[in-house]
C-alpha cells in the first residue's frame, strides 16, 4: 500500500558537508565566520550555533568548518530529487532543501532510509509523514498510523516538532514560556485561543490540521527543462582542433547529466570580441557523447565565430523529457523479489539479450539470447541455427587433401 513518505535531510548544507568529510566533526559558517549549525560530534565537543570560528576551534581542534555555498547546495539537492524521481516515485515534492515527500510503500521507504542513512516517516498526509520523520532515527522508518493509533501519535508530539505544522521559533519560545510541552496541550485550547496566541494565519493552519484537513496528494515531479555547460579557455579558440576538443569535453559532461533523459534542441553559444553568436539544432533520437559532440561541432560552424576567436563556449540542451516508464509498479526491477520467485519456479523463463555487433547485417551476428543468471547462451525457438557445411563441401574445400587421399587410395 502506497503512502506519503518524508525524507528528512535537514539542515541540508550540514548533511552535504558531513557526506563529503565522513567521520570528522563538521560545522557550517556564515560569511562573518560564525557557526550556523554543527553535527552531533561537534556539539558533543562544545560547539554551539552562533560561536565564532576561533571559539569553536578551541573547543574542537579537529573541527572542519566551511562557509555554506547556496549554489552548490541547490545543485546537489536537485541531483537528489532526480534520483528519487528516477528510482522511487514519479510523485516527488520538495518545499525546501533537505525535505522531500514522495508516494511509495513500506519496502521502498526502508530502502530509501538505508540508502541515505536518514530518518524517513510514513503517513497519510505530508504533515503526518514529516512528524513521523522527526521522531525517527537515522536509517529508520517511522509510521504515523491511522485511526486511534494516529490520535495517540499526535498526543505524543513534542513541542520542537510543531515547526512541521507552521509554528516559528518565536511561537515555540512563547509556548515554552507558558509551560506547554507539546501538541496535546494545544489540542485542549479552543480554536479562537490558538488563533489569538499564534496569529490568524498560523492558528488557522493548525486548526485545519486538527480538524483533519491535511495534504494527502502530491504533484508530479517536474525535472529541470534546461542543461547548460560552459568553458572559458585560457586563450581564445581559433583552430578547429581546439574547438573540437572543447566540444567533446562539454558534450561528455552534458551527456552524463542527462541520465537517460532525451532533449529536443541543442544550443551552441560562442562569445567573441565582436559579440555573441549562437545556433540551434533539433535533436532526433538519443545520441551518445561522441555523437552530441559531432552535432555541436557542425552547429558551431554555422555561427562562423571560430575565425573571430572564441573566448567562451557554451552548450545547452532544452526541452528535456524522460521516456515513459511504470514507476509505480516496478520501481527497481533488480531490487524486487518477483524476479527471484519467478526464477525459482521457472528457471528458463527469463533471458536477456547480449549485443555482439550492433551494425551487423544478420540478426544472429548482431545479438544473442543468454540466460538471466549464468549469462550462458540460451537458444530460443526463433534463434537461427548456425549453418554447418556438408561433409562433401568440407572435402572439396581442401583440394590438396582431396588429391592426397585419392593417390593414397582413400577417396
């Protein structure tokens, strides 16, 4: 049964830093050199948010601290969303970096928690899934439940977790000053009291949640529609060989970023001393990196910018799309138990193709069927039989041996 899962990787800049430097205490800094957030190792050593860098290093000498890069964090989070879309679900929604919701079942949710080593929550709505993820440990899946189990789950919601319902740090400080310890105390208030204390917007949002009005649907994931790569050489490009080498480097990077998607248009932009020149070509079919570089080279010739000296060369792929697939039924065929069960019952049922020569003229020289597990050739009813020459043809094919056998009295 599919539910809404919440993947919690916040704060994302800190999670990204700890993945780059595993096993080392890490902290993210502001531009002024003060600590924004730190991981558990640094906190245990005495590092707290707001500390200057020199004070944090005095508490934790092995601390690795970096100023957060928003562009790098956004690019890395976009890669995570694309991984979730291609490997788990076509319904992925991310309101902010480090927080993602998707429509999956319990089995894929466990795989997701193991893959990222992060807490994952399951619920019938985004709010319940996020509350469950806040209670889960890294690598654990926590379910909010339904009916009476859901009510008991909400009664045990602590005060810091109410940020998932729209409450700010200021609201939490005021509630803590009043002695409120969680959602159970707020449920005893009237709707008017919650709106008066929390504000109209936040209070109405909390009242709607308590009445059962929750977000239970997710939109389809929309991948980025443009990929771009640029290169600025040390000296202007004037030779065709230099331009071809630069285009191969750019095309290889773009082809790796496609990750199985297709593009409709290729844009080549060249910045010269006389201005910017650009040309566009329509893409037909799916090209590899070398074919993309060759098409980009032909497109660059149309701009006639090479004799002027190219100071900056850019390639762009637009109108990206992904081929149709059944993500809700078969998310990852290698991870499903259906394949193993089928092979145990019918060992000869599954075969796969092994390509021999894609450009061969005959089918049996182009590919062959092999066993799914062992990889040994597995002839099928439609597999053409190899033509064996007749014994007479084999004798005639060797005239020297035929004459020798005749004079020896064998033939």
